[in-house]
C-alpha cells in the first residue's frame, strides 16, 4: 500500500498545526497514493471567505484519509465543516470535528410573565446570540437546571420575536398556548438554535466509510448524505463539546438539529455503533423529498422541486388528494423550465417546503406511459431513491428532543438503545403538508431494541413511543387498494417506562407486533391527547390498519394510566387479540 506521510517539521509540543489539510490530501491522491495520514495534532481551520465549506474533498476514489489523533476546529460561523462530493469507496476515519462557535445559544430564565407570553433570559457568558437571517422555525427548549435535561411533559416552545431588554437580557415573545402555567420558572435553563445547515455533507457518493469520528457543536444535521448511489457506512459519535471560550456553563446541546439525514439516496445507509446524544432534533432521518405537481398532460407533468434528485429510469410514485399512491411511471426525460408561470391556485395545498410560487425551480418530467390523473397540488416521490435497504444497528440515542429515528424507507432498526427522548423513539411516516418528505414505508423490521423513557414531551400529541402512521390534520385512511405503509414487523423489543400509548398505527397494512415486553408503561401522564380519536388509555392503538397481527406480547408492572392493552378506531382488521398481550 502506498502511503503519503507528512514530512513537515512541526514541533509536537505545540499541538496546533498549520498544515493545509485539503491540499495535503489532494497532493497525496494526485501522487498515486491510496492513503493520506494526517499528522496527529489540533488544526484550527478557517473557511475561505467565498466558500460554503471549511474543507471539501472531491472525486476521491479507493482512498483513505486517516486522521487518527487529530482534531479539526472549525473557526467560521454559519459554514459547513466538511464536504465530500462524488467520492467512491473513500474512507474517512478517526477525526474529532468541533465548531469553535456553538450553532445554538443558551441562558437562564429570570422572569416568566403571568400569561406565559414573555420570557426574559440572561444569556450564558461565552455563547453567541447572533441568529442567521431568515432562520426558522424559532423554537426554545427548557432544561432542568440541576439535571441539565429537557423538562418532562414540556414540548418545544415556539416564539415569535425577540427584543433586547438590556445588554445582558433578552425577551422572548412566546406564541399563544405554547407554555402551560406552572411549567416554566425563573432559574430554568433555556436553549435556542441560531442556525442549521449541516456539519458534514456527503453529496453524490457511493460506498463511503465514515468511521471513528466524533462531532461536537454540530451545525444542523451532523451528517447529511444527499443523492448518489449511496450504500455508505457510518460509525460516529455526536456529543457535547467543552464550554466555549469565555464560558463557565457547559453546552446543553451537542448540535442544533439532526444527527444524520439521508435524502434522495438510491441504496440506504448503514449506521452501526453510533452515539447520538444532546441533539435538538431527530437523530436519524431517512427519506426523499416530495415534489409538488403544477400541471399534468398525458405522459408528462410539471413540478416545483426542492432539491430535485431524479434521473432517467427512476420510478416515480403519484399521490392523490387522499394521500394515497395511485400509480407509478419511469422517467424518460427531465427539462428545467425557466419561464414557467406557476398556477397560484395549486398552492392551496402548500406545505412548509412549498409555500408559494417561485420558491423552487420548476421542471417538466416525461414518462414511459401516461401518468395517473394527478392534479395541481398533488405530490410525487422518487421511489428509486429514498434510502431503501438501510440498517440502524447497535446505536445509542439519548437525552434529546425530536425523535430517535424518522423513517420513510425499507430496512432494519435493531439492537439499539433509545433513552430519555422528548419525542417518539421511532416514527415511520411521510410528511406531505409539512416538510414534504416521504414516501410511505414498505418492508421494515424493528427488533431487539430497548425503548426507555421516550415520549417525555412530544409536540406531536397524536403519537406515542413507536408510531407507524400518516397524519394530515387527521389519521389518513387507507384507500381501496391500500398504498400506505406495508409489511411492518415489530418484534422482541423492550418498552420500559414510557408514558402515553407505546405503539400507534394508522394508514398501514400487514403489520405484525409480536413478543415485545412492556415494562412499567404509563406510570405518569403524557402530552398525548385524543386528537384524531387517539385512545390515550391504550398501550397499543390502531386506526385505518388492515391485517394487524398481535401475538406473544407481555406487560409487567403497568402504571395507573394504562386502562386498555389494545384499542382500535375505524378501519382496523386484527387477529390474535385473545393471546396478544398478557401480564407477567
């Protein structure tokens, strides 16, 4: 194996290196080496003024970047740390990546108004309070000052505007009904995101290995993979950084949004032995974008597309206003339209991702056959590129907001620990009218996991600990021929100390729930509510679900809020109730 090592004479005692890492790696690859070993040390890296990234590696194939013993400190605020573009069979390993400036801010509450519509906060020393222009959504999370954990049964708090009260005091104007009386107090700690983006970008790569890496103060998604053939492998940690310069208080978060996102990737990722703790949002999100239909004619449609990932031959699924898949076709051509006049009436069905005309580029897609009769305002998804075949194994998710896993692909979630999570441990659901990600999930196995103290403060009050569903202001009914979630297996999991419903199902068929243990469920109230008909007294609840099979599940030490082991709303066919859930 040819290896290029640094010949730079650097005083090891200094510990801080001036090596141009990007040039060093590029020179190694151009020389014909198949490996670059970064000299052990601490590297303070500033992004070029006009660049979006601190470091970017392009078109590296069959190559290893070994960073053992090295720490990269990214100095530039609001910019991605590390990007990989068009790489195949690249290994990046054993680095510690740290943002010098946390992408979030925090402080202590000094006043809560009587109507809970104002909160005055003294920012902690050493934390920047500058927020990226146009950043949304504006959310706060409240922490117990002793435990330094997000407070139970208190969802994220949405605020409108802020105003400086004094040089060391910020007033947050809280939206109506965001805070219940006697839940937030002076002395509580509070944290807010300043910006998102992503820390590590994996763009158009195949069989990349990202291993032994630790990320601290992650911007937005700690790792985002986008497009490409995929089949990438990840083994990394997202955890807390030390207190920033000039600060006494340690960070309350490890990152400002997700731990991992996969969008529009053909072959799903494998995540093994990862640690996701202290995150502000979902830990693992696997999906593709949904695209917004503007016009249909025969075998072509016009769409608005947020980050289009599509190629000739890809299979596209079409969805009607009932949010059911009505058919599919394969792309034969793609044309961007630069002067297309978007029909304003289509945006009656807008989403957060598609708010109004002009928000995104417009394309004409032509197919190998006439498309189903979709209409302006419908959505489509790329069924060829949404992370099918993913695996999440032997990972730990803990002490975080959002969800553990948000899934819209086939694959397996096994042998993981989900602990102390405000939202669901696992959500399997498309998002048509919110962030427009999907599609439905077919062929998913969730087994041998531990779900402990999840659903602690879920802002999605129609869900529980593990959910397979679709929600659009109601639980979405299955169509005549189904076309929702399909072939879901939930087996051999331990559900421990989870309040509210532990499993919620809708818009699904061929679901099997077997041999799970429910230990001390529903010992306290949760934020789950009967919206949409949810029975908050039930351990397992289903609606609009066909061919549900239950067997071999047991309950140990049930709490006082568990009144029913199973309950169902309309449109449910179920077998195995007689021996499906027993008490030990």
